[in-house]
C-alpha cells in the first residue's frame, strides 16, 4: 500500500507483512519509508523530469513510458511519473509495473482505493490525459449540492435514514417563509444511482470534541460531524481518517465504536448521530497516531464514508457467536456485541476471547465484565501474552489448546459465527487453527485491511 511506512520493513514475520487477499508487502531498503518519501517530495527535486511543466498526454505517449526508470501511470485521467516512487512502494516495484504505461485506475481501486494518491504523488504529476480513459469518480471534499433550488434554504437540514426499508427523508427549512412558485432545476446526475463500489471515497471535516484515556496508550476520540452530515457506519465496517502531515495527506483506517459500552465514561456520552467515537492506540513512533493525539479540541479531521465486507446478514438464525480479538482488534467487536445482543433473538451464547500483552492493555475491561454479569448470554475471557506473575487468568498466544476449549457450541449442531481481528500474524494463525478445528469458511469472518 502506498502509505505504510517502511525501513527494511515490514520484517518477515511482522503484522504489517501481508495485506488482505494475500497481497504481500516487500521489505523496503533503508531510507525508503513513507516519511523518507515525503521528505523527497518536499526537497524541490524535479520528480517528473518536466521541470514543473504539466502536459497533455496522449495514449500513444503514455504507452511509451513503460520501463522502471521511465514509468508513467494514469489514475482517473491524471498521469504520474512513478519511477522516483518505485523504491518507496510497500507493494513493491513489480506491483507498480503492472500498470506501467497504461491506465492503472482499476488496478489501483482493487488494491487500495482509499489511498490518497493525489497528495502522495502530487510532485510526480505529469499532466492530464488528452482523452480521459476512465470514468472519473467523485473524490472531492464535501460540496454544496442544494444550488438547484430556486430559493435559499437553511444550511442545517435534517436527514433521516430508515435502513430496513431503504428510505431517506430529507427535511429542508426555507430561509424565508414565502411560498415558492417552483422548486428549482434538477442537478446533473439527478435521478441516477451510482453503485456504492463506484462512489469513491468522500471525506467530511469533523471536529475533535473530546479525547479521553482508556488505557495507558489507547484513547477514546469523539468527533462531531458537520451540520446536516449523515454518516452511519454499519456494524463491522471502518472509515478512513485523513490528516495532513508535513504537507502530505495521510489516510489510515479506523473502526468506530458504538456508544453501547460508553456509559461508564467521565465525559458525557453524546448521542443523536452527530458524533462518532474511535478507540485509537497511539504508537509513539507511528506516523499517524501521534499527529492525531496532538490535535487540540476543536481541530478538524477528515472522515471518509464507510467500507468493509462484514454483513449483519451473517447473524441470521445465529446461535453461537465467538469473538477473537487482539489489542485494538477489539474495535469491530464493540459494535458487533451490541448488534448481536440486541437484534438476534436466536442467539444463545456470545463469547469474547480478548488477547492482550498485559492487564494494563485491556480496553474496557470493567465494562466487559459488567456486561457479562448483566447478560447471561455473554462471557469474556482475557488472555495475556506478557502478564505479570500475579495474573491468574489465561496466558500465551492464540493456540489450538485455547481455541478448542473456548469454541464449544451451545448445542451439537448450533449455527456458529467466529469473528477474528488483530495483528495480521494473530489473525492468520487464528484462521489456520480454526480450519484445523473443522470450522468452515462460512463460519469465520476475519477483519483485515
Ligand atoms: P505506523 O506508522 O503504521 O506504525 C505502527 C507501528 O509499526 C509502530 O509501532 C511503529 O513503531 C512500527 N513501525 C513503523 N515503521 C516502522 C519501521 N520502518 N520499522 C519497524 N517498525 C515500524 N487502530 C486503532 O487504534 N483503532 C481502530 O479502530 C483501528 N481500526 C482499523 C481498521 C482497519 C480496517 C485496519 C486495517 C486497521 C485499523 N487500525 C486501528 C490500525 C490503524 O489503521 C493504524 O495502522 C494504526 O493506528 C497505526 O498507525 P500509525 O501511522 O500511527 O503507525
Ligand atoms: P498488540 O501488539 O498489543 O498485541 C495484542 C495481542 O495480539 C498480543 O498480546 C498477542 O496475543 C497478539 N499478537 C501480537 N502479535 C502476534 C503474533 N506475531 N502472533 C500471534 N499473536 C500475536 O496489538 P495492537 O498494537 O493493539 O495491534 C492491533 C492490530 O489490530 C493492529 O495491527 C491493527 O492494524 C489491527 N486492527 C485491525 C482492524 C481491522 O482490520 N478491521 C481493526 C482494528 C485493529
């Protein structure tokens, strides 16, 4: 992926080594991390070989630039000279070369639609295609869409989504209470539907409202949506947060958590769909999270629309739900727990096995224990990989012994779903063990990038 930092990184057994779908990341040479790339783009070096000139590129011209040291790629009608970027690409040079001298839009979308290539590659921009080879998608920041109306309306309008019937109700308020003779003109694209996969990522600026420590390194961030924005992140899905770090837009995925387990928090929990909560671990030497952590209350962060392949239809007629989470891999489980316990009448048992290094790393321990006390269908077990000698609970990493004891069906043939999320080696090992324990593909959902 374009914006995962590297310095002879990821190490062969590292969590960052393999992305979903088996896309391997290659070890990068020293001095070829994302931060190094950002530095190079700021150095004033001519990265296109065109001395800052932008040109119109014909298809014939594009085709000629198909070698490693002279490689142009078109993405959404814009042509980039990616040769200087080759050594910095965590997916490797060969992966980039698959699109050499051609339109790489589809390839790019398959692999990392969310990466903000416009910002990452802006110094590599050669120009536009003379004839646009691909349908351009709407990747713009939020824009005003009400200008087709004949009279002014208040900025603050309400949106109500009734998901189960697929209806959206939008209530606009007139600025002046006069009667309108006509409504206005339909805008371009009126009455057309765009499949979700083609809509592109759309960011809205949200305001940081509060930030509260949950563990020694994990915080609960509350963001407020802009007025009238509607963003409901479905259970099991994530969004992308975008920040500009030393002049380059950096994007990372995060999974919002529901307010379900928040009631114990010191800060008042703000509801009514205007707020979105994230549990985020701050890595002191990470690229994105220290920057996020340095934001002041009132600062803004761009938040994308949701993505992910988890479907709540997987819960239909479900009897046993097993959740295997490691570290912040707990985040999708928070909403899943809420959804399953409130919406699935067939459910007999929900069990969470939560893997952490130490007791201090456990997110929302007391809330989870209280929930287990309150709801007899729910059980939680904590497993520590680096506990102190006082720890009386389970120890170690994910293993056949731990899983076979934990994954007991409530009835012989009960319908089961196992969700797993955490560092990549944890998830990969877990899936392998689950198959060895004869759980089928349909009974396992793994959360990956
Ligand atoms: P990075 O810069 O990516 O660094 C992460 C770690 O790798 C650090 O310890 C760093 O020291 C190490 N590292 C970096 N570069 C090198 C190097 N060259 N050599 C050796 N080690 C290195 N996280 C959450 O906290 N909450 C969530 O809700 C959440 N949801 C996610 C959802 C999805 C779908 C995915 C894929 C990930 C999610 N993550 C979540 C993880 C998140 O996206 C980021 O990966 C995480 O926040 C780290 O980002 P960073 O830029 O701060 O750290
Ligand atoms: P961590 O380093 O604190 O580790 C937590 C536990 O994971 C450890 O105690 C151990 O039991 C297990 N673990 C770690 N490395 C392992 C290995 N090599 N083999 C087997 N087990 C291992 O975890 P963290 O820093 O909180 O990282 C959480 C990870 O979850 C990140 O990689 C993040 O990207 C990922 N995540 C993914 C999603 C998603 O895909 N939807 C959502 C949230 C978090």
